[in-house]
C-alpha cells in the first residue's frame, strides 16, 4: 500500500500543538520528487508540501515527524518566500548549493536526533567544525569562504535546482538528488540536502500572497499553542525568532492589498464541450472555471485625508490594476455617485480629489452592500463612527498613526500605510 502522509500527520504532531495548527494550512500531495519539498503553488498562492511515498515508506515515525517539522521550519524562516541573499539570486549556479546547505544546517540545529542519519547537521560529517544554532546567513558566509578557499565552481556549473543541459529534471525518473540522498552524499562524495529546494522563489507575486497567508496561519498556531500551554519542541529562542520575523515585522501594505484581492476572488463556472467531464467522460460536458474579483475601493475624500495619502494609494492601484478590475467610490458624508468609476484592468490613472466634506462610513457600506461586491477596501483616516456590517470582506487602510489610534475598534483588518 502506498504511504499516505496525510493519514499520519495528526498522530505524528499530537504533541506539537504549534506545528499541528500550522500543518492544517499546508496541503500535502504526492509529487514527482525524490524526497520531499515545500513550495508556493503558483496557481493558488498557497503553501504545499510535495513528497515521494517511497521515501517515507518504512521510515520510523520520529524521522517522519522530524522531516515534517524540517519543511515547516523552511516556511517559518522564510527560506521559500524570499530570504535568499541577492548574491545567490544573481548567480544561483555559483552560490545556490551553498545557500541550500546553509538553510538546512540552520533548521536541523533545532532537530537534533529527530532526522535520518544522512541529514546535514552542524558538527556532523563534512561540517565537523561548524557550531550548532547559527542562522542560515551565518552558515552561508562560512561555507562560501570555505568553498572559495577550496576552489570555486565555474560560473554556469549547476547547483541544486539548476540542472546542467541534458541532465534529468527534478520531475524525471532519474534525479541525481534522489540517488544521492540515499546515503547522504552526491555522486562525487559531497553531501546533499535531505529535501528538494529547487522550487523556491519561482513567482514573486504568489510568494508575497502566500507570505501574508502564512502570517495569519502563524498567529492562529501561536494562539492554539498558548491555549494548549505548550509550543511543543519549539524552543524559546526559535519562538522569538518566528514571532519577530512573521508577526512583529513592519507590514508591507502593498503586499496586503495583493493578498486581499487574491482572497476576494470568486469562481464562475460554465459548461463546455471542449473540456472532458472527469466523472462522466463524453456523456456530460465538462466545466470551465474562471476567477474574477469584483473589488470596491472606497476613498475617503474628507478634508482630514491629505493629498499625499491619496497620491500613494492611487500609485499602488495603478500596479494592482494588473491583477483585477476595481470600482472606485469617492465619498465623504455621501457617495459621490456621479464620480464613481470602473478602473479597468491594465489601465493607468492619475489621482484626484473630488470632494472635501466630513466623513460617514455608512454611505459607502450601503453602496457596496447593494451592488454585490466581493471585497471592499476603504482608504480613510477612520475619523468617524463604526459603520454597519459589510456583506463582503472589508479592509481598512489608513495612516500608521490612525492604525494604532483608531476612532473605533473593529475585528476587520486595519493596515497602516506609509504615505
């Protein structure tokens, strides 16, 4: 019987409340890889773990659990979504393998005794002189210096995830990494990473959206761990690093906007004879699914919202128009109905002020509720009473000061921007 990782996850993480919660936000699928990997799915902008059932078949539970935590640490330490140094991005063939080693050494420092013998470990084979518990960046600099002393690879020589011309791809039947990892060494006797890192950083937009989703997942996982009274095996230093990195870092409001639009999309389906129905092939037509986001942007035009804030917001909407179509709703105490317009996808516009009165949030809320939007973003200084509930997902964007000192309290997301 093929090993199904999903059937074992809950049991394996029974004593790990933090990781158990985080695991529920990571899809686990069988994939064409030799061992395991985490990546951002470019279509869904969600994290997923791909794995080879044969790799896990017969492996002790403590090692399977250790590998699960290893993959989750890659997410938590942002190895998948952009922590890679610019030097590595610019010349992966030269520095990629060194960075891959460094990330595994940093993670495995937290998993001593929990992984198969062929894993990369500070103080272990090939890394006897390295201390345990350092960051990926620290290990990278040390390993890079060591590689330069021993002789750098020629530019163009493939590192992990960058196969040479004619070499099999990670999805092929013969992967160098699959053979190498059985004894923890490459074909030339060099060590290899336990998992596959070749799918990291492939889509910047998807990565940013996934990162925002991860922040929400980590908040929930931290809350569940606090409720359980334990973070399991996550140590105090590691916990602080995760919290500082993902929960208390400065919010990039541009990324949040992209995330909001992606999560506000709804699916529309239609029958088509061009697509084969998987359940009833050639009997019933298939269904084609398209996604669209109908987003309302309500812009507070009251006198207390300054021109600089409006200008910054319009500048970002020019970029976001590449993702979706918007309906822009100017308002103060009322909606300026004659000034409402549709911002077409791909269109560029200049910012403008069309009103300068007081502020009432009931007016744009009524307008959006009536028109059936999928998402509602309100740009405002929040200096007015709390409005009625929104029928769609709503988010507030304001200055950093008003985000910390809002006129009213709300469970909806409030983001402070740098105007």
